[in-house]
C-alpha cells in the first residue's frame, strides 16, 4: 500500500514538472526575436534570443556613435542599394514561418538626413514573392514624401505620421491578428519622448495575410525589381522585436515609453516555486 502511494506521488511530481516545462516553454515563445544591433562579430549581429544571427550586407553596418541609440549600437543603413534583392541588408540565418498567425513587430527608426526621404527604404522585410499575401514589408514611401507604408504582396497602404523623416527617433509597432486580411493590420508610431499615435491603417483591402517562410531582412527588401531599387534606407534601425502574438495597446505603449524594454513575462522562478509548492502540497495531503 505504501509503495503504491509513493508511486502515485512520483507520478504526480513528474506530471507537475512536465507541466512546468510546457508552461515556461510557451511563455518564452511570446518574444521570438530581439535584435538590439549593439555589436557585430565577423560581419554578423546576434539575435539576443537563441543562437540565430543576421549577416550584414554591403548597405548596412553596426554604428556605435549615433545619438540616443538604445544600448551600445544601432543598425546604420547607408541608403545604397546595389544588389537586386535583400542582400544589401542584414539577413537572418534562419527562416521564420508565420503564414496567417498573429504577430507584433516593433522597432525604432531615425533618418540620417532629416527631411530627405529615401526612395522605398525598407526597414523590415519577410516572406517571398510566390503569391498574394506572401510578402510582408514595412518601409518608407518616398514617392509620396517621407511616409510610412506597410505592404504585402497584393496590398499596401501609405500613411503620413507627422515629421516621420525628421532628426528624431521614431517608434514603429505593427500588429497582425490571427487569420487577418490587410485591413486588420494596425500600425502605430510616435517620436521618442512624445505620445503614441492612433492606428494609422485606414485601408479596406481584404487581401489575406499568408506570409511565406523566409529570413528576416533589416534595411532592404526581398523585392527584386530593376525599376524599383533604393530599398536601403538612409538612417538607423534599432531594437527590433518580434512577438508571436498580438500585443495589447497598453503593452505597445509600454515598449514605446521604455525604449529597449521587452513585454514583461511571468517569472519562471515564481512558476517553479508554485510548482514545488503544489508537489509538496500533494505529498502532505497523501501522508495525512
Ligand atoms: Ca541597440
Ligand atoms: Ca537590395
């Protein structure tokens, strides 16, 4: 009888520990990529999550001098697009597979030459060109002035946040819900130390989001069009964060008002303590 109780206790402990591991695994899954652009080594800059890295192309480098960067460095994008395709930018070694899953992308951007817009300078690009909705770009729209544009294959919308290309650092956050069409995407921007603006997307385009697997590209686009080069912006990108869920507006505002911070996660230590308390509690009940 005693042996049976001990076996049950052991099984219960194993189950609880396994649950703990599953729980912490899913919590760490929220923020899935974080490029601080603080340093480089051998032409690569590391993702602070996991072991991935981005290879720096000819149009980008790590800059450690620009004013008000977050941490020790930022990605300097030199405005020179010489390769047809994403190779001028910083390109990750691993593919991301999003398809129609929810996501949030946040980063900071600052122009090198205030009020001189890049052509189609692209801060972030992902996916491929295989079909409708498979590409995902966040960029300037130089054809319309210094504007912010979000674009997928088959849909795009240009907005006009005030002074987006001035000398200030600008926060950008883009959210995509599950199973979204283009009109469901929201984007927000705000100058450092200011107030975060409202959702800028007024598009009613119903193109489905179906981002194809591909590397993350910073400072260039996966687009390959001989007549539309100029995808490397002239400025700086800093503190890129990618979440595999749609953050709330309050969480986004927290990232905006605390540059370089990440959305807080429940403490793993706290969960471990809770799990141990449950194990001990179950043992105490058994032996009572
Ligand atoms: Ca940085
Ligand atoms: Ca290029």
